[in-house]
C-alpha cells in the first residue's frame, strides 16, 4: 500500500483508476482521497473501520489519495446480545 497510483494522464486523456468498495467495483476519473470517496458513496465516516487490501487503514491516513486497484472494506460495529 505504500506505492500510490492515482489517476493517470496520457497527453490530454485522463485514465481512470479502478477500485473496489465493499465488493462493488468503481472507476474514479479524478484523484480522490479516502475521506472524499466515503462521502461521495454516502458511506458512514463515523463509527467505522476501514481496511485497504486486507489491512486496517487508520483514520489519520484518510486524507491520502485512493490508489489503483485498492480493495476497500468499510466495516461498522454491530452490537449483539
């Protein structure tokens, strides 16, 4: 996850990046931070944990741009009994 690959440009053409969020594929046409992505997809940003490629992605890193091929899981706590 340390190598970041964002939206690419070839001449005047923008190449979208492909990601997966909770098992659904998405293409991003512009550089987007994780925080912006969650808001754009109307996903909760409070009371959740986020994993990227199977690793916990701390809230302190949510301002980083989403990278090509990321598999993002947004997990909410469920109270049981």
